[in-house]
């Protein structure tokens, strides 16, 4: 199949393109660097000509509330229209577990808007909601640093390896659309502060991780299990220890 991967040069997209190519598909990475800009619409119609599947694993360059909402609504509107015009048979989008449970987060509100545009587009689709990637641990710690300590909420998370996410995205794209939402997560549940503390300890990073009920994550308080996948989610095999042992 000809499969166009929007965001095909990023962390997930590059691995998806590689996996699909290894299985004999014509996987086309599409990004502003290759002349495809989903915000302006430049190159979108052209790259989707003859495509069987569109995968969207792109992300907003800015996480400011207005910017991220504009990115996901504008890009998804352009993509769904072009996909319909081109006769694309399967729209696969990567989203986040808990998007509709944390409305105070501008980023997650934008992901809800993206999902709504896809589900109401008339296209056959699969939305994959993933938990936080192991690869984000360092950035999360850095963004939460205050006075040399890392302040994080105690809410639940079930992080996942990016390679496992890419495998599910590629596999989903090569099969029949689910016309619904598929949730995936890692094999183990942590608290947000406990996960980051484990990673920093492993890396011999001496910053103290403080469990802080006033600390926010993407602009919202995280007190429960909003970011933990529901029963029936497809849990992936790579554990945090396996990922760390691999030199990450």
C-alpha cells in the first residue's frame, strides 16, 4: 500500500516509515522539510494522490494554548478534506490517553478537537491514544524544575516506549480501520513523580524529585488516574527497566 506519514521525520514517524518499508509498503514521509505543510495546505493534495492510508503523527511546534489549538484544528481540517478528495481509505491519527478527562489542559483540549474533526469527517479512521513516552522523561523533569528540584504531581501514568507506539501505528495502518479509539500503554503503572524519579536515579541525576500537589502537567492538576489507560487497552511489552538497560 501507499501510506503517507504526516510528521514522518519525527520520533514516532521516522520509526513508522521504517517499519512499513520493511513490510513492503510504499511509506512516504511528509513534513514541511519535504514541502508538505498541513497548516498552509501546501503540498498536501499532491502527496495524498494515490494514497491508500494517511497517518498523522505530527505535533504542534508551540504548546501555547492558542497555538496548539490552531495547529491541530487547521492541520486536521486540511488533512481530512484532502484525504476525502483523494479517496484515502484509512485515516490513522495518534492521540493521547486521557484527552477528554483533563479539560484544563490547553494541549489536551486541542487533541479532543482534533479527534472530533476526524470522527465527524466521514472518513474511515483509527485513533490510537497512547500514554506518555519513556523518551519524554528528561523533558518533563526539565520543565518541572524549580530551584534545583523537580516538582511533579503524584497522579498515575503508564508510560510506553516510542518504539512500541510506532509498531502499533504501523500495524494499525496496514489493517482494517477500527472506526473508533484504540488505547495503548506500557506494561507498568507508576505515579508521575515516581516514574521521573526512577529515570533520574538511573541516570545519576542528583536533582530531588518532589511530590507536589500544586504542580501541574500540561497546565492541569493530575490527581488521579486520568492518564492511565482504561481496561481493555493494548499494553505493550517494553518495560521501563528494559528501556533504560538499552542505554536510553
